[in-house]
C-alpha cells in the first residue's frame, strides 16, 4: 500500500467519522466516600440527576453543573482509578470573578482568581499563577481552582469569546440565564464605548447588541 493510498483512506475515514456527532456526556470522578462526595457536589449547587444503588458493591451518583451538557458521575464499583486522581477538570464560565464569589458564598475552599504566566500553569507549574484576572480579561486567560474532598481538581476558566475552531455555527445560544445576562452586560459595555467613539446615540442598539453577541460566540470579529 502506498503512502498516497494510506493518506486518501485516512481522509475518507475522517470524513465518514465527522458525519456522526460524538457528544461528551459523562466524566467519571473517582472518590473514596460516595456520601461525602455527594454532599460536596450538592453544596456546589449542581443538579442531582441519579443516585442508584443496585447492591452493596455498586452505586451510581450523577450530577450536572449549571448550564453544562456534560455531567459528572461517581460512586462505588464504577471506576478502578485512584480517588483524587482526576485533575484539571475545566468548568467554563463567562465571569470567573462571579463564579469565584458564588463558591466562597457557598463555603467552598476555592483559590484566588489568577491568570497564567506564559503557559507555566498549564504545564503544571504552580509558580505560573499570577494573582488576579488576566489584565485585559482576554478570553481563556483567567482562572480559579478548587478540589473535592478526595482531591480531584477542578478549574474555572473564563471564556467570553470562542476561538473560531471551537464554534460550530454563527447561531447564538445560551444554556442558562446567567450566561445570557453576562453576554448582555458585555454587549452593553462595548456599546457604550461604541457610542463614545461615534459621539452620538445609537438608536439601532438592539441590532448592534445582537451582532455583538453572535460574533462573540462564533469567534468572528466583533462590531466596533
């Protein structure tokens, strides 16, 4: 078989695979004490979907974070991984400061909001953390972290504008009232700057807001 044949077959296989949606539905988190973990994830304000025990050796607990299409599963007899070994689980939020404040209010031990110095944090170097949000609040640049009682590690990451490759279409959708409210606040602030630049009131602000929000989610250039 030639290299050209192999490459052609690979392209064909990839094209065929892309015709089928593959949606990440559940992430398994290994825990040592199911009831303790259940209490913790409930205290985050996450929705309890399932708690089923079929025997003394098998139990499944299923939680979903607000606005998430992917859920978290833990229990007894569901994983051979070491409790606490799940690390770097990312929760995407539109406002990391607000998300941090909510966890503090709920009594959760959460780190300060920080940003990444030159990719060091993502390489596992704690010294890469710099206190405070990313100075320009660039999307993907601001974080906060916390752990469950077993030490499974979670990270808030602030994303307000998706990279072009991470958006499927220019259709704007929001999975929660909080996400929509945050987008409206950002659009209002940007529109205020727009009116300062033009020096006049914009009577067409609803259309401007709509264009801003669609562009923000699709990764396209935003109106100025």
